[in-house]
C-alpha cells in the first residue's frame, strides 16, 4: 500500500487493542463458551436436549463467524481511504468498540462501504463522527441511505459551511418521479434525525445590497434594485431547512451529485417570485470551502 502502509498498520493495531485482539476478538470467546456449555449439557442431559444445545451452538458459531467477516470486510475497505501521515492511534477506544458493536451485523456491500468511510474518516481526523451519528447510522436502511444521498444533491452551503435546502417548488420538480415526493422524503429524513425542523427559517437581507447562495463550488450573487436597498419588513425568499449535526456528518459519506440545471432553476424561480424587488443574480467563483463535503 506504499505510503499508506504505516497508517493502515496502526489502524489495525488500534482496532486490535480496542477490541481485545483483532485476531481473537470477543466473538471467539463467546463461541468457546457456547461450545463448553454444549459439551457439558451433552454429557449430563438426554439426547434431545443435547441436540438442541448443539443446534444452538451451531447457530451462535455461524452468527459470530459472519459478524467477524463483516468486521474484517469493513476494516479492509477502510484502509485505502486512509490519508498519508494520519495517526489512527489517537482514535478513542470506546468509539472503536461502539463502532464495531453497531456495524458487525452489516453484510450488505454498499452499507459496508458507508461504514468503512466513517471508520477511515475517524482515523484520518478523530472526532469527525460522534457516537450519536453511529447510533443513527446503525438504524439507517439502505433505501434511507440512498434517499439521503439524493437529498444531498439539493443542498446549498451557508458561509459557515452548514447545509440547507431551499424549500421551493423547484426541488419537487427536479426530484426523481420514481421515488416518494420531495416533501415526503424531507419529512422522513427529519423523522430519523438527519434534517432539522422543516420550513422554520427564512432569509431576509435587512437592507444589505446583496447576498450569495452557494451550491457545491458554484455561487450565485443576488442584488436588490437600488430603490429596495433598505430595511425590509418582510422575509425575502422561501424558508430554509438545515441539516442536523448528524445529517452534516453523514453527508460526508453520501453519494451526492451536482446538478447545475437545478441550481439555475432555483435562482430563476427566486427572481420570478420576488420580481417586485428587481432582483438580479450572477454566478461568481467560489474559493475552496473550509467545510467541503464531497
């Protein structure tokens, strides 16, 4: 793995320490205990009970072997994502234990890939993912993960790096027709803790002559007509819906795609909806964002 060899080795050693030995994880101990119980009962009980215990042992062994396979698969997928010079030894042992306790039952390849991104992201920069995020991730279905990735393509970026959606009819028009409607998807993402209260925040310039809206690496600068550059008594532009902290952390691993046609349509719709303010906008260059996501 070249320059990634050292970080990869350190990560595996760190996981081994946190889990009590990666080559002999806690699952092996549980299998051994189950086998001992099965043998003891087999010697003391009749054949029917013995066979029941043997079936129990085989089930536990099968489950633990699959979980060990999942752990190793997720770890292996994370190694190529490590950054050169990173130090996984700084990772918190309790975080690692909690991480594998939650992801060890995940056998779907796509979901394992998402978990591996979290592991690599935490190794590259400890503290990137909270235990609360791990808890939400453990309850996330594959369909919900795909929905969130799709939703991420409709998000804009504020000056401080926060992500939000502009609640307008344009989003519904560009949302894939084969899925649930945009507002239904947004409500569901709110219910599972990835999106904040819907439609509770709105934007007002309060007399400022211009404002920028940033979409991926594109920024649109709006200007009022000169006669409207004064404090306003009403909010300008539709409500915004922000991601939660958990949503923002998971956005880092989501498969999101830029859609400039959508962004242009939103800007044109805002000009149309608020024509009385004589709004104009232009696309401007955006420097490398401080909180870049994808």
